[in-house]
């Protein structure tokens, strides 16, 4: 049976057999934004979502909404590294802005802003009447202190704030000064505002974390600025876990109502109960990298031909089971920045590579062996390129050997993965000396194009020369953006509209039977 609910599609299959799905917790095997992965709008429905049916949830776990938490780990929304606790963060904390499912900034704690003439100084006016969960008012000073914490090298947001020179708070305002213009700064300011730097700081969000004799729960705040009456539940039970592998088993048993997963990963998810899958677009870019400093791929004509010989749609549909969105340019297709006309000019056409007549030439394609989906994708890419007349050998390496080979440029091609920031900044991948510019691509004009792209606004960004130039030079070949997925126990939640940064996005519209 195929049905539609909210922004997602689901399939219910009445079966008791165990289904093994690729599973990994988001960020568990990837770096922070911009690092290599080992990571007011309508939601865009995924190509296909799945729900596998089985035994009903045990009666003792039939609470409408039960989430997982690790009490001994930090709950700090900026400094914590625990994925389950970070998943809870949007229920406890809010940012100046939220990022919706189309990667657009939505004002939250910010009610307006001004920008200086040189585009370097941004003044954000805070929403009045907002308090933290202990009644402390949100001020410019407390917001500035929270953002200062995000600048710390240990922060998961440090990379996206690298262009911020200073942060200061004033009367109901926060002022950020940049080292260079960036018109997409609001997209980078969904950073949770927390009061304090301890393991359980206070937030301005709709719920309060309560601890009663070691039993954790989330209780709706009666003084929340948006009003607790809009929330689907007033109390959320937290299942206290201690080991990382307990999260999967807690969901399989029905104890936990919801988990955030990557269905294209390399772990196993066994289902003993019915569940639904709600896909959401992410900035997790899978791409083919080239050694642009030496060998056959030093020639941009070869790189362009190789990029055109990859059937992205087929890879997204088969290898990633439709939990991915094919992309010919390095920006997600749901983003307003995605240039459809340009993407069409980069459509699959293996004849371009065939016409180069590279028969007998051989290339080596590196991939890390730990990720089975990426390994399968590498095999398929090699097969497609070989059909177009280019001999490709796939070399599967353990992660440490893989990264060592990348650093030494001991490759012709490599299959890479990176979590881009929500403004789709490519500096780390293509800028001279970029941390992820493994191919050693250097170009005299790229720094200026990146700067012009950051400065441009709205449609000017979409039509910016940066993407056209990248298509011409092809320092990387984008393949797809992987989806994230929220799994919920079947029939216990409905109308979800998750985003990469908040699986509880648009919570007020959820249906909790």
C-alpha cells in the first residue's frame, strides 16, 4: 500500500522477517561541516520512503512520543558530540534563524537585521519577550556569549564562523563583524543559543529538560514565547541509554519512537516492529575528485568528459535506493541556488568521453572500504567509465590509508564525501590551499569567483559565474546529495517535516495519536 502523509511517502509491508538496511547515525562517521565524511517553505518529498511492518510495539512502550537520551553525555547543543542528545537540541534551544528544508533562513529569535554599506557589519535585533527556561531574559549580551562559544575550535560550528572577526552584544541586539562579505550569513546563524557552557545549559526552546531521580523527560514550558498550546504533547519521555548500540535496539523494540539515521550507510538495522521513513534533504555531498596536478586528469577536457560519463540518476536510484538526490552542480536541487539550465548542460552523455579515444589509458579510483554504499558506488562509476572507453581500477583502502593516499595525491580519482555548510560554501574543496582540495587544483581566478559568489544575493548567486566556471574546469564532479532519514514507529507520529538541522521542524503541525 502506498500512501502519502505530510511531506513524506511511506510503504507498509506486513511481514515479520528481518530486513537489513544500511544504517549509520548522522555525523557518527563524518567530520564537521566542511570536513570530509568517513558528513518559510514547503518540504520537498523524497523519491521514496519506506516503512517495514512487523510486530507491534510492546504495550509498555506505547507512549505517544519517547525519545532517546544519554544522561552521562553532554546535552550542550554546540559542544556536545553525542548524536542522540544533539537530536533533542531543537526542543530545548533556538537560534537567531532556522534553516528550512529548502536551505533558506527563517527568522526565529531574530526579528530583523541591518547590514552596513561595506557588507561587513551585521546588526541583528532580537525578538522581545523571550526568556530562557529559568526565566532569564534573552539579551544581546547572552546571545553574543552563546555565539562566542560557537567560535571555540571544539565547537561543531567553528568552521562555518571562520569569517567572523568579532561578536558583541548590545541593547536587544547582536552585532557580527566579518572579514569579508557574505550575504548568506543568516543561513549560518541557526546556531542554538544556550545560556552556560556546562553539560546541561538552559535554552529558549519549547521544552525544559527535567531530571527526577535519574529519570529524564522533556516538559513543555508554559512561558515559551510561542505558547505551549501549539505543541502536540506536553510531556516527552526520554529513554536513558548508556551504550551507542543501544539506540538501534531501543528503536527496534519499540521503546523509542523516533531516530535520525542515514539509510545509505554501512551498519545494519533490524526491524522487529513497524516503522515509517521520513526523508529530508541534506548538504552531504558525494563527489568524484580528480588529481588535477598530474597525470591524465590534469587536463580539464578529460575531467569534463569523465563528469559527463557518470549516470548520477542511476547511482541515486540504485546504489542509494532513492535516498539521495542526483546533482550535476555542487548545490542541492531543492535550493533556490540550483541552476536547472546549467545542470541540463551537464547531463549524462558518455559519448563525450568515448570521443576522446582514451582506450588503453588507465586510472585508479580510491574509495574507503569501510563504507559499503560508497564502495558499491565506486564500482558502478568504474563500470560506467569503462563502458565509455576508460579503464578504471578501484582501490579500496581502510580509512587511514585512504586519507594518507589523498594527502600524498597518490591517486587519479577518489570518491569523496563532505558535509557542506547550509550556504553551500565550496572553499574547502576548491580554494587554493583548501583543507579538502586533495586534487591540488589551482586557478588564478577562483578566489575572486568565490568572493563574488559570497557577496552576491538572491538570483545573482544562482547565476553567478562560479558554477559556470566550475562546470568548465571540473575540479570535482558532483554526484548526489545523500538524504537523511527519520524513522518513526508506525502509526505513532504523523505530519513530520524534518530538516537536516531540526528533525522536529514545524513541530506544531505534528499529529500524535
